[in-house]
């Protein structure tokens, strides 16, 4: 426990001392560099964070299903990812062959350095208090990004969910897919085994990332499509991390425990 605490402190310091100059450099560089070149420049810091987690914290990543990702520079995709910790928000962009546009609440833009930097990227930041306008913005910007070969990434549960539990899957991602005709890619991530939700102390181990086969959105209804996505992700979570789930899988009735 003491060693894990010390490692966590060192990693937190590593992220802090690297994000400050990175954020400033990103803002300055955005004056003359935008789009995909700026995005890959931003991903360097995420790689530093993930590499730091591997070297300092002992967190390894094991990925399966990369062959399921659409091929081609303009092939569209909407990634719907299990959300357990900050780890996958740092990790996903380092794994994907195409730039990603995250859909996130606008308050993140106010985080010093980090928020300033991502505010210069092609992302979709929304005001959750204005749901109708927010979704309209997601569709408008999402269509434009997909046309340019940028993949959209969303966390359908909306927030980080404790290990072994399931949140309420919202249909925003599948609504966007049905509006645009883009396929959805379900992704299961067991990050909470090593990087627990809202916990400072991390521990060494292996985080599994399982990428499912594309699911067509053509001719589908958003709610029905989301049920399929939810069923695949939750079944895969039970397979990847069986010790975390004491109860049999029931995707229609599982709730977040208080």
C-alpha cells in the first residue's frame, strides 16, 4: 500500500509538471497549426501520461480487437466506450489510427492548461443544461468531423462507473449514429482494476481493452441499437473481469449501487 501511494504521488507529479508546459505550447502552436497536425501534437502528452503509468505505476495495457476498426482514412466510426476512470480518456487516442473528437461538458475547458489545450482541438464541448441545443450541436459537428475522417468517441454511461457496476446507458451516441449512418464500435475497458474511480492510489496490473465488431446503424432505432451496444459491453466486462461481478449478468436490471 505504501509503495502504491508513493508511486501514485510520483505519477501525479509527472502529469502535473508535464501538462503545464504542454498546455502553453499547445495554445501557442494553435496560432498557426490546427486540425489533424495539432491533434497528433496533443496526443504526445497523453502518451507521456500512459507511458508514465506503465513505468511508474506498473499499469500495462492489453488490447484485443484492433482488426475490428474500420479501415481507410475516411471510414466513419462512433466509439462507445465503457467508462471506469480517467485512464481510458488518456489511453483511447493513443491507440486509435484516426483522430478522435471527444464529446464532453464545457466545464472541462476551464481546467488550467489541460482545458486550455483541448479547447484548441476539434472536439465537441456541450452545455448539458441545454439538452436539445446540445444534441443539435453534437449532430452538426459530428457530421462535419466524420466527413473529415475524425472518429467520434463517447462514454454512453455519461460518467465514471465503479468497478463491477453498470450505469444508465444513454442513447446520445446511437442517436448520432442513426442520424449520420456511421457504424458504432463498442469498447470494454477494465481500467478500474488498476486506476479506481475517484481514488488517488493506483496499483499495478493489466488493463484490458476489448474492441467489438462494428454495429451498423442503418435502419436501426437509437434505443434498440443502444441496447445491443450495452449488452455487448456488459457481457464483455463480465468476461474480462469476472471477479468484479458477484451477480449474474442482467443488462436490463443492473443498477449503480449507492
